[in-house]
């Protein structure tokens, strides 16, 4: 109705609006004008001002109010429906629903499913058969099915994470229409042209002929996409695409490999912009950790850009053996190399000094790639370090020059002849050589070969049987220009010309930049051969690892996903859906859209079709709202009439006090009463956060709870006397009811045979441990353990604890190692006694280093604290004190200072949970002092 999503079930009743002028006239003439009768004695009353007056005619605004109420009643009687269902035209022919199900349909997938469901419901009411055609499946047989089966098939559909080619489905649609004859068609379009959209629209018009067609499009926001992420020198940028217009803005999030946020970048669209940039101004170390970019609030695979090692800015060290940098810096090899590498790498020049010092500097910095420009002789011990660095994954790129031509060196991929080859000089008949076309299976495949680049001098390789397999680029006469080979996990490559303009003009060309880019990209996969390395007989393929679904979420690879070449750079397809491929330590990223892809709005105006829009809301009957509004207007009218007639004033004069009381009670009844549960939760939160407090789990056993309460109070008092921590009184908690995040440490005494806590409590404990909290489980039964190596695990308390832990995500545990931070957090301890001394204390297993002796393992890395500590020594029993300050329970064992050590163990545990492993570096103090030269 007039462009609004409004319809009426009984539109003929709107004719009643014609009666509104008559109603206006009736309301204006009533009440009738009073007749004037002359009565002389009333002359005395003229000078008395009347307190109340009654108008002779109804005010115009009151009449308009009454007419509005009457109009609302008429509209309500006509049955207004907001967002009415938009179904197909009335027909008995079968209904074919074509559904766009590519990535661009994912952001509003539920809206399209709702529209398809409405079409199926309308067809079911007309007892029509239905054919469902997802346009991403051209090989799918199109068959008619009843409404129930169509509804089930519809729920099984999901958006694909790649761009679909609608044209491929036209052949199947044509066969179906020829076999079916008369048919009604509904196309649920996503409104996006990702390629060949015009061809599909033209082909669809020819295929359907004069059949009825309805196209659903619009009514939803444009899908957004990310392409062309680039890790530039100063920042990382990514392009955000859309198809509609208007001012818009949003946020792109950057995540690391563990899906932890690294940063956010804002983007803004101008009124007519179809693409814009989002820039992450972050340090290069953080930018190199980014593996996923996604648009906040956009659920589609196209709104995700995955990044692998090819997007990392690698730190590259350059060492030059030339001496012209100071005199003529713009002609030096380092100048050309820096300019060529700067767009995609962080270049570091060696400090002034000998090349040996520069190489040592970069090896100490553990750079992944080093370039040696005309560096000749390398010291034997330094050569050994370079060989070991390459074997471990380093990439060494060398450029020829006079020094390298005279040196004997094995840090080159091929054996070189001494001296060099001069082309185009006065003493040679040979002319400068041009570059030959790069091999299709080599690392430089696809790079344009400039015709104006010539080589006037080069170092030659000794011919042998494997020279051809190591040649990456050659001159027109077949002599190698670039050679390379893999060594261990690393790579060694040699440019047989210099990095400046002395031997060739290659450094001045764009081909030089692209060749270096390819080598740098190969450095991201040094554990495996790069694309086209001639040393491998076949191109390596990588299997799918984690695949994106249509909504942009990771999942396991589907059965249809196939391995792809390790040098794959194209957009995702049905055989190669977007995601990560290859090994987890160095996966290959495949994205929904390629860097050069763009999206546009799909033009369907050439189709002879009815057009409908998607609606985000369910149909809503407006009769209740209109009738309620009309009733409110009638009440307002009654109040106004009472005020004008003086009734309200008279009532207030006579019943002022009762009226005020009634109104006060009315407002009091309408005001919400505070919830007792909310008040109790707020009191608990205020109490828990006003001071640092230790917590313990209330078991329900009165004896155990009283001992634990006294023990936690005793430990709190000990901490106040011996440390800087002045904690508040300990708090007893119920994990199923109370918030746990307020407490750094929760002491949980295990009561043998106690029922297992409810799953909600277990889930809260699990979340508490995952978010940095620590739970100290104490079975309190070390003295009851039967003899034997496995006796401690057979006690009733330990059996009860095992039942509790069976539902928790508990990490691998081990007895507290001798060098664990827990042994030195505040006091230096060897064990953690309580009332008993025979039980072991267990914590999360420390990461093991196979290269070091287990006795010298480092303390726990990172800032994490073991989320779980298990003991059986009854710590709380040793801490418990009576009100007079005396110990509540005796301790076992012969050491008279056992209770003191129990308190010290408690202090270490509390400090450990509060401060983490800040003392972990004490383990490495000797090495650090030695390294600092102190």
C-alpha cells in the first residue's frame, strides 16, 4: 500500500472513511446553540464573573480528536497487516523456488529461508507441488516434491563459502521446465553479481519464456566482503567491498591463530563508495601474528580474509662486500636491494664493519632470511654457523660480484667457475644477453620478462648432471641467471649477476622486484619446497586442514574438499573451499575472493517479473494497536469534556485528600519492587570485591565446614602478619549459586561419599579455571592411603575427587617439580605439608624441553598459573585455630615446625595465585648474569 509493507484483510470496510465528513458536521452542531430570551431582572447578574462557562459549540481540535478515534476504529475493522506475506500469484501450477546460496547470501540467510518457507506454505495451501533449486548445485536433479518434503529439504540447505556460478544451473532449469510445462518460478536473489550475472539474467529470461516469475531482492543490507589484504611497511590494510550506496561505517577485527583479538580498524563508506580501506596501525611483530581478518557483525565467508606466511613481513638482513656505499650510496647494491624489498619486507642493513660481523649480527638476531651481495671469503667457523642456520630453515640469497667470482665457497647452490664471463666488451665477440622466458614450473613462473634488460657479465656454473634442475632463470643462450636448491629445511639461492648496475640493468626493472618477492614468499615455506622448485619432480599438494563454512566459521573439511597445489593463489571453489590447507605449523590460506575480485549489484530489470522485497519481521496484525489507541483517545476526550464542564474541578474540591491517596497507591503498585535475589547477589558481590578474599566450598558437613572456615581464617591471619596482603575474612561459597570470578583461590575440601555437584556447578568451576582462577582440592586423607606405589589413589576421598574431575577439563598433572615457581613464590620450600606430610601435591604439568635434563626444566612459562592444585595433606586442618589462638587439630609427623611449614605452604600457594610466575626468571638467573657480563 503506497510503498509501505501494509495490507488489509477487509479493504472494503475502508469505505467507512467517507462518513467522517458527516460525523464532523454532526459534532460541530451539537450541542445546539442556546436561545436568547430577554429577562430584565437578570441585568443585575451581568457584573458577576462566572466561574465556569460552557462553550456554545464543540472546539475544532476536540472534534478532530474524535474524528481520529473514529478513523482508527474503521482502519482496525478493515484488518490491517504490517509486513504481509508476499507469496506467488494465485495459480495451480507447480512452484519452482530458485535460491542463491553462495557466500553473499549468508549474512541474511535466515531472511531468505523465511521467505522460502512462506512460499512453501502458500503452495501447500493451494495443494501445489514444489521444486527447490539451490543455484550452487548445477548437477542436482530438479524434481517436484510435496510441501512437507520441500520444507525438510529447505532446512538442510546452507550457504556455500565460495562464489557460485548461476549460469551453470540454467541447463538443468531448462530441462525441468520443458518436462513440467506450466510452472511458476520464484527466485530468491542475494542481489550480488560476483561474475557472469548479466549472462544469467539474459539466459533466465529466455529459459522461462512467458511463465510467471517473481524476484525477491532488496529489503536487506548489502553483504560486505574483504579482499586484498596487504602488510605494508607502516601498516596492514584490507579492502572492504559492498554493492549499495550511502554513508556507512564499521569495524574489521584482527585475530591470531588462537582466535585471540589483536586489534581493530575502522572503515567508512562515502555516499557513493563501493570499496574502502581499513588500516591496522600495529607493530610489525603483531601484524605478523594476524591469521584472520573479519568484519564485525557480518556472518559470511566473504567477510573473512585468512592470512598465512605469505602476508608476513619478513625481516631480511643485507650484508654487502662492496666498499662504495659511503662514497656513492645511490649506486651501491644495498640501495637497489632495499628499494626492491621495502614494499613487502622489513629490511635491516648490517652495521658498518666487516661482512663477517654483519653476518654474525644477523645470525644472532635469528633473522629468517639473509642476503649477501658480493661477499666472497667467509671464515670457516662462520660458514659452519651459516650452514647450520640454513639447515634449520634459514634462507640465504647471494648476489655475484668480483669478490664472489674469485672465491671458493660451498654456500652456493652450484659449483662456480673462477673468474666470470664478460659479454659485449671490446675483447669479446659475444653481445649482452637478454633474459629467457621463465619456466612454467619454476618459482618465477608467470613473471613478465622485460625485453630491455640485458646482462653484460655473470659468474658461470660448472656444467653437471643436476645443473638444469637447479636453474630457476636463464639467459637466452641457456646459461643460468638464478640457481637455487634446498638444504635441510632451508634454501640457498644465487643470482649470477651483481645487485647493482655494474653487470646488468636487471636491478632497475620491475622484474627484479617480483623475483625477490617470489623468493621471499618461498621463505615462508622453507620446511617444504616452494612452488616450482626444480629439485622436486612433481608439484607438492597440501590437504585441507580447517575449512570455513558459508557463515565464516571454521569446521572440519567436508568430504568434497580436495588437496591443492602448495602454490595455489586463486579464489576458493567447490573443490577447494576457503580455509587453511597443509600442516598446522605452516598452513596455506585460501580465501573466498581473490585480491582482484570485486562485487557489484545484480541488475534484474530486464526480466519480465514481479519484484518483491525481503522482510526482516514477521507479519503483524495491527488491529489490537489501533483499537487500543482509539480507546485511549476516547478516554482523553472524556477527560477533556469533564474538564471543560467543570466536573474534575468540583471533584477535586470535594475529594482532594482521597484522590491523592488513591493516586499515590496506584503509582506505588505500578513501581517495580526490588528483587530479594538481586539484592542478595549485589550484597555478595560488594562483600567479595571490597577486599581480596579467599574462598572455600561449603560441603554441607558441619564439622568439615567449621574446620575449613577456621583454617582459612588462620591462613588469612598468617598472611596479614608475614606478608603485605591484608585479606578480608574468607567466604564460603556454593559453586552452583555464587559468582566465582571474585576470588583468586578456592579451597575445596573433599568429603568421601559426598554426592557429585550438579553439572551447572561443574561448568562454573570449569569456566573459572579456564579464566585464570585456581582451585585447591584437598582430599584430607593422606594418612589413610594404603601402602604401595598406587595407594594414594585408592582412598575414598580420592575416589570422590575422581568422580568430580571426570566432568572437568583437567590438564595433565604432575607432582610439584623441584624448580617449580610454587616452591619459591614467597618461601623456599621442598614440599607442602599440612596435618599430614606423606601426601603429594599435584599441579599442571610443565612444558618439557627434550634437549635439557628433566631436573633442570625451566619454571612455568607465560603468565599462567596452574588452574588446579591437588593435595591430600589436609592443609586447612593445619591452618585451623580456635578463637583463643590455639591450634584446633593436632598434626602428625615428627617435625615440630610442621605447622609453620604448613602455613608457609599456604602463603606460597596464595602468592602464586595472585602474582603468577614473576619469580620464574630466578631459575635462569645464572645464565642471565653471565650473558650480561656481570
